[in-house]
C-alpha cells in the first residue's frame, strides 16, 4: 500500500484524507510512512472526536 500511495503522488495526487476510524492507528501510520518523503508537498486531512468503545 505504501508503494500505491507513493505512485499516486507521482501521478499528481496531493490531497490524502485519513482517520483513526478507518483502522485504529493503522491507517494513519501507513499514510504517514508512505508520505514522509513528500513532506511539505502533500496535504493530509484527518477527522477527530471519534470515540471507540462507547455506546
């Protein structure tokens, strides 16, 4: 998946949307690792305020 995300950047994608809800911690860590070489060249959006284990 890291190579897929990096390929997207090479094709011109610069906006990535992620959130803890997509897989607690796993997805954001993956996106962060994949986009680390492109710091300052891409935008990463996230959501917050989601509570796990309530309800």
